[in-house]
């Protein structure tokens, strides 16, 4: 299965999971007198819309290169990631605002059974995070990474809710708003995770040099090609799930231009064979001395 299909199937997994959890959290929060659970449901609902954005982004990114987009449509990925971050920030703001309002008004103590619901949710969301983050690394997808951190953020808000409800139940009167405080603290964690998601996507859209390990591998693979004596400049930029490369390869300065041209094609084909996550590769031939 190629990276695009893997990413799309992973997003469908997130959409189905978040839809079920949003319903469960909303009902449990309403009948269990827990705003922290309702806040959790709000975040899961925004996650659903964000996941649909990611899905649309993947489908757009699959379009082949054309005259106006010679490097393909992969740059849509970090743009979609920005939109996902915006959803996270909106959900954190809603949760924080409502939590502050609820803290200022009397609340009923949450029901004890909501802790069981939360414990199951925390376990499921952490499993979901591990699945999606693994797929994001497999596909080199910044959007899937953002999707994974949605699951981790959800797990964090659920942990905060669990702590808040436990305090409210154990200490009783005077601590009824503990889960509202928990929801407020959770919103801060969500904002922090939003930054962690936003920063690498910004680097990707700005063609920031962040791929030192890949550059080292490209250099090592290049000198395995007959006729390549070494490498000079090597620049890598990411677009969607592919890495585009500009490489200066050193060859014998005495060979004919035609031979140098053939070596560049052999090098390009060899790099594509050994590193299938590479997209466009531009080879510039440098002589090892100037005769």
C-alpha cells in the first residue's frame, strides 16, 4: 500500500473513532454532571471537522504534477496542518471560556461512574495516538502528525477531567468545580500542543533545512554510483510526503560532457531506487578539478 492510501485510511480511522467518542463523552458529561467531559466532547467534535480537512488535503495532494505545479500539490499538507491547528486553538478557547464561566457558578458534583468512562477513553486515545503517529512517520506526513497530536491532546484533556472529577468526588462540598478547573488546565495543554504541531509545518512551508539525516544518507548513497567521486551542495525540501533534492555531484573533470550527463541520470535513478520517498531530484555535475 502506498503512502497516500495509508494516510487516507488512517484519517478514516480517526474520523470514526472521534465520532463515536464525541457522542459517548457528550452523553456521559450531560448525564454525569461533568463539564470536563462535555469539554472533551467539544474537542472531539472539532477533531472530526479537522480530520475531514486533512482527508480533503490528502486527496488534493494526490493530484499529479502539472504545468502550474511542476513539483506536485504536496504543499497543501502544511496548509491543512495550519487549519487543523486553528481548530485546536478554537476548541481550546471555547473550553477555557466556558470553564471560567462554570467556575463562577454553583455546580453539581460529577457522578462517580464518569471515571470509568474517562479511563476507557484515555486508554483508547493513547492507543489511537500511537497508531497514527506511527503512520505519520511511515508516510512522512505532517498532517498525520497533527492528527496524531489531536489524539494525544484528547487523552490529556481526559486525564485532566479524570483528576478533576476524582477531586470533586473525594473532597465533596466546595470542590464541585474541580472538573471545570481541570478543563481549564486542559485548554492550556491543547494550546501548547498546537504550537508543537504548527512549528514544523511552518518550517516545511518555508523550505527550512530540517533533514540532516536524509542528507547524510543521500550523500552516502551517491558515492555508490560508479563515476561519482563525492558531493558538494545537497539541499532538501519537503512537499507533502515527498522530499525534493538539489544535489551537486563531483565527477572526473576530464570526462566528456556526455559521460557526465549519463552519470547524472544513473545517480538520479539510483537514488530513487534506494530512497523511494524522494520526489524530484536535480543533479548538478561538478568537475573535481578545472583543467
